[in-house]
């Protein structure tokens, strides 16, 4: 059976996720994107790449039983909308591009979205609703908490533990920890684009630069 999918989000990444889902149909059609879901009223009723944009209630009314895929980069916002979808009884399927390389020793949480060009090596654990954008590498013994989000071109070395709702900007690099002392990025951390993280980061901080340091607030 072909699974009908609604994409929660109406921005650029939502359009990229629609393409990702189409790519997953190569060789065997598994999914059909029936709509985008947008909470902003002024964005409802239009089309994006020939796919209509509905409200949440309209999507629930017209397509009961669909799967919903979160396509919102901000982890906190994505958690809000996905929890609403789950409470309404929707499934959140995994969407993994067919060219993603990963070993049998990768544990995928529910609702992960993994785009093209990614490599995940071994003994990796991904939490629920983790989102990995284009061309990232994930080393051995990495743990990612729920709703963690990697922008394109992120490289995470071995023995790194990422908390919940961590956001890592484009091109950032996290060096390796060790088995005895993993490098730990705690909950709700933001890592700026192009940064190099060389040591653990406490909850809620924004770090930038090479090496990455906490952003000084003005």
C-alpha cells in the first residue's frame, strides 16, 4: 500500500522534504505527499510545487489516517507541532533517503528525517524526530536526543552525546570525545554555522566560532 503523507511546514525545507519523499519512491512507490500543513492562516490555500497547503484541521478532515512528517528546522517548534499530531492520532513515519549509508548498528527513533548524502557509521542511537539535513557524517558511539537537528554539512565525531532539541548549524564540526569522557552537548544548545566544538557545552547555551565559545549577549 502507498502511504499518504502530509508535511508539517511550508518553508524551503518542507519543499526539500517533499523531494526527499519522492526520492524514497525510486524502484517502488511507497509514499504520496498529499499536502503541506501550515498554521499561518495567510499561507493556507496556496500550492507549493503543485502540492496544496492546508490547515491542520483541513488535513485531518480530508486525509484521516495519513502519516505526518515534520519539516521545521527549529527543534522546539517542531516538537510542538509533532506532539499535536501524535495526540490527534497521526503516525510519524521515518523518512530516510535511499542513498544514506549506515550500518546495522544504528538505532533509529520514531519519525527521523535523514536527507541525501549522509553517512552514519556504527553503534549510533538516534532519538525520536531527529532531523539530519544533507551531507552530514555521524561517527561511532554518537547519541542524539529527541528533536535534535543537524543543518547541511555537519560532522559529528565519535563518542559525542547530543541532548534534546540541539540545533547544529551548517558546516559545524564536533570533535570526538572518548569512551571514558564523551563530549556532551546538553539540551537546547545552539551551535553556530561553521563552528568547531572542542569541549562539552552546557544546556541552553549558544556557541559560535573556532573553537566554539558561548555567544556574548549585548
